[in-house]
């Protein structure tokens, strides 16, 4: 039987700040939050949770997972970063 994503966890120093950024970018809502973690879910309730877990360690080097988001109808890639400095790509 194939697997599917239940949630994607991202270690960050500030879970609340990361959750607010991603909620605004994706149009998702913050479903739960505490000092140590915050979780987002798509408005449809389908798909994986996006979880931010407190980790005070400072990231060094490139992140190993780089989200690519569709933000328009073309394939023009725009490099950007979230507030933690993690790379993201917007296809606008």
C-alpha cells in the first residue's frame, strides 16, 4: 500500500513566527500553537499538516528541503526565504 504525508515538520527557533509567515503566504490557518510548536492545515482540511517545532540550534549551510510554491500561471522562478532564512522558490 502506498504511503502519504501526514505532516511535514520543520525545526525553527520561533514556531509562532514561522507559523504566522507560512499561514499568510499559503492562506492557511494556524490550527494549534504553543511555545514549542505550531501547526497549519489547508482550509480544505486535506493534505498534510505543516508543523513548526522549536529548535534553538542555528541552521548552518543550505536547508535540505526547499519548498517550491505555485503563485501564478507561469514558470518564472523567484528565489526567496522565510523569516528563518530557509530557501523557498515561488513560481509566479
